[in-house]
């Protein structure tokens, strides 16, 4: 199953981010190494949030990732939410539709 994790950032995230970035990236790369985190990055123009794509057996795994993320614990994220995403088209779709539909 795919899940999207949405972050909303504090207005001055770019100024405050450097002190947490190394720990945040270590946390993200560990999740990637386990095959959970597929893609992640900040939204641009403006940098006011981020989106992270997970492949996980449950929403709990993604929620735990967020709760432990140094950007969250460090106060850079004002709120976050997890949404399940029913992917149906694409090489890595979790619920691929048969050809011809």
C-alpha cells in the first residue's frame, strides 16, 4: 500500500532547518534502506511543506516515522497528516489496473 505524508512547515524553515537537516536525512535514509520511504522532498515556490511517499503495510509505520522525525520533534513542522494513496497506473503501482482499462 502507498501512503503520502504531508508536512506543513514553519514560515522560517529555511533559516531553522540546518541544525536538524543531518538528523532528518539520516532518519529518512534509514527508512529508505528498509524499503519504506520511496520519495521525499520539500515543496518549492514557496518552501512551505513537504511530501513523502511510502510503501508500507500500514499507516502506523508512516505515522511513527513522522512522530520520530527530527523536523517534527524540532518544531519545524507545524502539522502533518498521512493519506493512503490508491496507485493504479505506473510501474510501481500497488493496485495496478489490467491493460486496456
